C-alpha cells in the first residue's frame, strides 16, 4: 500500500545549491528545511531569509568501512540518538509544503534524513518504500548508516536491513559521483 499521501513533497540538495533554490520562485514552496552540517559549519545564508520551519543538525559525515578505532571516534562527531529523535519529531510535525533536506554533498546525511522522514510518516513495514522515494528524489543517495541505526531503535523499523538489501544492488558511490 502506497503512503504517498502522508509524505509531503521533498527535495534533497547539496549545500552549494540551497541558496539558489531558496532565492528563486521555486523556493517559495519550501515550508520546512532540514539543514545538516559539520559541527561549527555555517548553514546556508538563505535559511534565515525564507519563512520556513528549520531544523539544524550538526555532526560529521563519517562512514566506517572497517571497525572504527578509538582514534577514529575521537576525531569525529557522530549523530546522536537525541538528534535523530528531534528529526523524527520534526518530520511528524510537517503539515504542508515542500520539505528541503541538505547536507554538504546531498548524498549521505541529507538522504538519510529524508529516509527517516519518510519512515517516521509511514511507520514500520514501509522501509523499502522510504528508500524508493529517496532514490527517486536523489539517485546519488547513499544514506548515513549511523542515522538509520538510531532511527531503527526509535521507530522500531528495519531501515538498516532495507538499506543493505537495496544498496547492494546499486552502483558504487564512486560511479554515481562521476555522473
């Protein structure tokens, strides 16, 4: 069963494209923004100008391909469960208009946030649909697993399992970035 009616339209962009969108006529439809950046990084300047609800989250985009060392963990700020809980509450509260998700590249943190957004609005059992919606919006998507793990614990979903099922079939991220 499709739940498109409970998932508002959304956009996923890299940070470099946010100002241009929000300064354009198309940006007028944006009513909610999830802005994700590195700790102490300045958000896009237009976030202050657009009348929209804004959730700003700050953590590094760090992916562990191997078991992380203590040194690895000392050098990064990972997303916290509290931050993902705030994202879920924000996602459920969005009532109308387009939602804009952005991070530095528009590939990992913002696509994970959009996936959590969809999962929060549709509930357990619709994880694959959440990823399909995100991939339709941003085919370069490669969601941040740390964010998905926290969302699974809060929402009682299996986003990590769906991620592994779907993304093992997707082309390598390097190939997507070269497009």
